[in-house]
C-alpha cells in the first residue's frame, strides 16, 4: 500500500463494518454456478437466466423468483438440499483479492458478517478461503426475510451496538446493496456486479481499500 495519502480518496469515517460474504470477501462463483446450473436444468430453466438472479438472495427466495407459481414449502425443501450440496463443494473457492489483508485490518474493530448463507455454509466457505470467521455474524437461520430486506443488516448493526448510519456495508449484489441501503448504512460495492447498482463507493476488489484506525476508536476508509 502507498505510504502517502496523496493518491487516496476518503469514503468516510465509521464505527463498524457489515460484511457480506459471497462475492464480497469470498469468491465462491465457481461453486454457485455449478450448483445453480444443475438446479436450473433439473427444473427446465435456462441456467444463464437463473444465474442473473441467484446472487445475494437466500436460495428459497431465488427459487420463488424463478418459479413464482411453486409452493413456498417446496422452495424451502429444495433450498435445504441445495445448501447441503454447496456446503460439501468447496472446489475453486478463494478469497477475493485483498480480502485477507482487509479482514485482518478489521480484526480489532467492530465488524459483523451479514450473509444469505446459513451457518454451516458460511463456516465452510470462510475456511476454504482461509479467512477468519467474525465473532458476530447474521446468517440465514437468524433472519425471517432474505435480502433485499434490511433485517440482516439491522441485526448486525444492533449486535455491534451501533446505529446503521454509523456503519459501512460491503456488498457485491443488487439485492445486497438494496438491503444495506434500506437499513441506513453507507455501501461500498465490491466487484463487477456491484458497479451497476449505485453504491456510495465502488472498488473492483479489496486491494483498493485502506482502513485507518483513529484515536477515538472509529476508522476511516479510503480508496487507494
């Protein structure tokens, strides 16, 4: 990282960070595409069209979008089976570039994982990517509604003890950005999917983020 701030741009000063997982700190696209392509073909759907809506949502919510006439209990049953497949498949999972250093920079700061994965899947993917699991995490089991509902981000901020307006959220998907914004957090979009959805700031990956801890305990985020 540069030793001078002359080439940086300040995003803001925050008390806590709320981190999405897939596509934001963990690159799991290979697994997601394998599993969802199979599911789409099994249900007579175009896999390419299905992949346009899978990112960010819990599986049952994606299925409801793709098969709107199907009973929700069937979506939940399918989702349980799909989660088991995804948890067992870690081939190709890697950290998003810059994620190890970024997560390490947050280690002593209030931060939470807010993910549409369940606990088992989150544990498997974070381990496969070699990233430490945050102590505070809001996984699929802990919310009643999938992103773009803001519930997960509201719970994450509350458990960290801060108002969402004091938090910065990192997201990669349309529904994730919408959820974080609805919660009242500032949003940093990560990766190509995020660019089209007007986050407050956008980076191609996490190598472009600098975290600077202030004497008052807050932290400043800068683009580099």
